């Protein structure tokens, strides 16, 4: 494979290095103009460039790949990652994300989180809000707290094949109209008072 190599020197335009591969339709150029370094690789169907000046480095290409044992990226100010297509993060080991300030996750469509075990902890207040909210345990669902309050601004319904209400001390059931109904209804106690 024969290559054509050119070196151009100019007191005004700087230095230009060119390598031409006519058989492969590839032209490589490196331009140093005193302000910016521009590296270009132009093929038959695509062109990639690296542009560097004293303040920035810009890479333009179809595919950008970095392979290393350890990669560290750090910015003293802001960092932004965006994708017009799919954004994927994979790890074969443990993964962690920490922030010294607030964190916001806001997809415009669905948010799905799946794990063998899932744990969420808030040191202060935890809230789960939705127009319709469903919490389901295929085997068992448990809600516990030092104090537990269940309320509905319109109505509240508790259903089950068997329902047990048990209080270690005192249980109060009250309402403007209260109905206790069943095919068989038993009211038991060492002291039962009806009426008031």
C-alpha cells in the first residue's frame, strides 16, 4: 500500500501534516495553526475529528470507545451526560450513586426498579404519592410503625377471607352510624355493655 505524505509549513497558517491512502479513500490530517490543533480522519463514508485549544478538547465521531483498567472522570464544576438514543449503565460488580445534595429522577414515561431484594430508608420523612397507588405482596404485605394511621378522605375498605383486629390494651370502634353484621355475629367479653 503506497501512501502520499505531505508536510506544509507556513508562518501564517502553521503546520499541516497530511497522509493520503488513495486505495482506501482515507485522508488523515493534523493542523497546528498556533491556536488550535485539529486532527481529522476522513474516510469514504464518515469523518472523525479531534479539536484542541488551550481551553477545550472536542471529539466528533460515529463511535467513541475507551478501554482501561480504571477510569476516573472528575469535574470541578458541572458534569452532563445525555443520549438522543438509549442510555445504559452496566456493572458486573457493586454499583453505588451518592450525592451531597438533592437527587431527582424524573422520567416522562415509566420508572421501573427491579431487584431480588429492595430496601428504601429515609432518616427523616418518606412519602409515596400517586393518583392511584398500589402496594402488593404476592405472599405477605406488612405495614408497621410506632403509630399507624390509615385514612381515606372519601372511604376506606378492608377486605380479606379472614380479618382479625387485635389490641393489647383498648380498641375503639366508632362512627356516626356503625353497623356490625354477619351471618353469625358473636359479641363476647367478661363485661359487655350495649347502649350508652
